[in-house]
C-alpha cells in the first residue's frame, strides 16, 4: 500500500502555549451509556461470561469513544509523522539523518514494512514530513524548538486527524528520535539518561553509554524548564514527537479512539498525561516494544499492551499488527447471536 504525502505546514490552531494548554485541559469524556449497553449486550451473547477476555474490553472501549453500541472500523488511519533531530550530530545514532527522507520516499512508493502491514490491516496510510524534515536544534546546546516551531509542529499533527475516523494510529520516522524520547521520559518520570537510553536502531554498548551522557547534558542544560510538561516537550522533543502529541490531542477532541505504537509514540504523549491524568483514556497501547524503556514507560502510564512481539521498528507497525485484533473483537460483538436468538439455554451461574 503506497502512502500519500500530506503537507507539512498548516494554519496553526494554536497561536500560543496558553491556547495549547487550555486544549490539553479541556477534554471530552467517553459515553458511559454506550459502554453500559455494550456490556449488557455482551452478557447475552452465546458464550460464557468473560470468555473472550480483553476482546470484550476492547469492544467497550471502541464503542464508548465512537458513541455507537455497535462500533465499526470502516475508516482507520495510520499517519507517520517524520522529523529530523540536530542531536544526531552528537553520534547518538549509527544512521545518518538522510535516511529519514529516504524512508519517507520508501513509504510513498509502498516499499516499507508499514505499507504491507497497513494493507493487511485494512488501514489507510499517510506520511507527514514535519517542517519539511528540517532538523531541530541540538538540544544539548539549545531548546530543540522555539515556541513558534513547537506550536507549528503540534498544529500539523492536530490538523492531520479527520473527525470522520473510527480509529487513529500515529506512527513515526526520525533518525535519532529515541534520544529525545528517552530524554522526555527522564525529565517527566525521573531518572537519568542511563535509565532510559536504549540501542535504538543498532547502537553498541559504547553508543548507548554516549547516548545516555548526551541525555544527561540536555537534562542539565534545560533544568529550569522541566517543571512544565509542554516546555519540556519543546526543549527536549522533536518535530514529529510534537506532531504526534497534537494528533492524539485532536483525536481526543473528536472522540476518536487511538492505538499508540512503540517507545517514541508513547513518549511523545507523555506530556499530555502529565497535564491531565485522564488524557490518554481514549488510547490503547498496541504493543510493548523491544526498545529499552518502553515497558517501564507503559507501566508508568498504566498502559497494558495488546501484543508483545519484540517489535522495535516504529512506523506505526505495532498498531498495524494490532488492528486485526480490534476487528476480531468487533466481529464477535456485532456478529454473534444472543442466547435468545440462537435458542441456547443460558447458565444461571454468575462468573465473577
């Protein structure tokens, strides 16, 4: 499945950090009446109570956010946000930054893993080269983004989400982006670079040690700004991470359920939950990445992965693999007969 290229600049919906903060604090809730109706129907289906395990939970989650007793997955979107990072010049990745643009072209031609996985999942695929792949500043010397650049990147992500979607899955591509992701985790959850730095796209142990020391430099450099989650995202993050934050925020405002991908995507939305404890209630974690730190991050956010396959590719690949699981959940919920319809006797034993 080839992807289409979306524009990397937009008319920003957020003119200031204050406006963005207000949007992060003003979040709609799911529909509890729909959740109750789905649970009520589930109790009448021809199966022992709870026998479909988490599939039953996933049906309720999809329905309460979509607002439908019989939720659907007709309009599913995977959007890859791509960005480059000035910190790469410090040697935190074995790959050059040119690879980001090369992979964007590969997505466009349909040659990447995510193209195949998106086709298999029945999802549309788009790629957004945020700020035309201009690199952020080296965050060991300067804030990664100015306020204007940060707001623009968040706005790119926000406006990339159609309100007509049934499910949204953000993905990412950016050489070196596990370094700002680890830095965000250290700043917002505690610890040092060594606690969060991993091998990324193939670092050896010496490379991981260098990466950890670079993160520690950044934490020291921006210590005065790390009390505010949005300023932390601006100083330590990246354009594609900011766009992911904006896209997940937009999905919440549109009441669209979201599948999060690996370490980078999960770290990108960490500032949201630091602003509002319920900010990620519309999300599920598609999988637990093999990247060091992702399981710890997932545990900190109380996100239970749907899959655990040792993936560490990024691109939204984990979400694409998990989408068929959601389709299986809805196939059972929407398609199964009730005991009354099937003329099957129902147990009078309640299973807790």
